[in-house]
């Protein structure tokens, strides 16, 4: 099975898994390396296929004030599905979290046909949404990059094998480099979609991800990129005045209202 077939198959299986758990799904979207062309499928490395899902509360839970769903399901093959109530998901998207904004641009998704018109409106405005609070976006890029920098040599149980082999996690170094490229492209005026796509550097980033650098070189690169990414953000803040575009919040609120209204009406009429 080719790459695209493999991804689509797994996304469909994720969707069906959530259905079997009783969730009312608005849409399920691919997240991760496939969205920026940094995935690998060979004898040395197999990229996971992870997803994020927007789900709806029941009317009873909504009226009863039950905490909106926000959880991560881990499948038997260690793939992850981040599941969020539409209210939680839109709140996170509004904070310009890059890991979440990327789902607005993925080509791998399944939208519940009941809500496709509303979600298509969201996707049609993805670029404006992503850039609606550029200052916050830049802060999020730097914050995300710093997390990867801190995690570079941290022996988390899930990456202990990489720490034992390389004395650092090459995947974290790949993210540090990728996010540096990403912020440069955003600051150079590229669209979010173009800046996210690293097809031109795929071979290099894949090599980094497979551990092409020794520890000393990896640390040197990480330090240089970390410092530069932060400097670029600071210079951007000093030289620009960023104004928040309220369009994103207004659109999120409208879509959230329409979808919940439609779903509750359906529930109550059953």
C-alpha cells in the first residue's frame, strides 16, 4: 500500500474507533509529521499516524455543566487520537497553537457529512484564522520550539531507546530545526500552509530524524537554532505592531453555535 493509501486507511480506522466509543464526531484530522512531509516508512523508522478529533457533548451533559471532553486515546499500536469537545478545540485553535492549527490544512481528514458545510467554511478561511493573532502565533512557535529544546536529552520512557542509542532524541532536534525554518517563512510573508510544508528539506530533515548527528553536533545545532528562533521573534516584536483580527473568534463562535444547535435539535427529536 502506498503512503497516501496507508494514511487514509488509518484515519478511517481512527474515525470508526471513535464511533464505536459512542462519540458524536464533527471531524477527524491527521496530525503530525505527514502534514509537513517529514514522515518515514522504511525498515529503520516507521512514523505513527496520529489524529485529532472534534466531538460534541450530549444535550444532557451540556445542560448539566459536565466538563467538556479533552483527552488522548492511545490505540493498541501506540497511535494517538486527541479528542476534544468543539468548545475546547476552538479555544485551543484561537490560541494559535501550531500543533492544532495544522489540522485546518491537512489533506487527510474525515468530516461528518452532517456538519460538512460549517466545517468547510472553517477550512475555507484557514489562512486568515491562522494569521488572526500573529503575535500569539510567533509566541507559540517559540514556546513549542523551547519545549523540544528542553526535551532533547530528557529520558522520557517513550524515547528511552533513542536516548540510549544516540544520547539525545533526534526527533526533538528535527522539530527544533523545522520550527526555526517555519518562523522564518512566516516572517518572510509566506502563507501558513506553505510555511508548514517542508518538502524541499525533506531529505535533510529525515536524515536528522534518523540520527545523522552525534551528541556534540546535535547540541551545537540545537543551541544555535534555539537562540536564533527566539531572536527572530524578539526582533519581529520590536519592529512591528501586531493587531488581532477578531474574524477568527467571530467565526469560531458562529460555527460552534450552529453545530451545537443542529446536534441538540437532532438529539431532542429522537
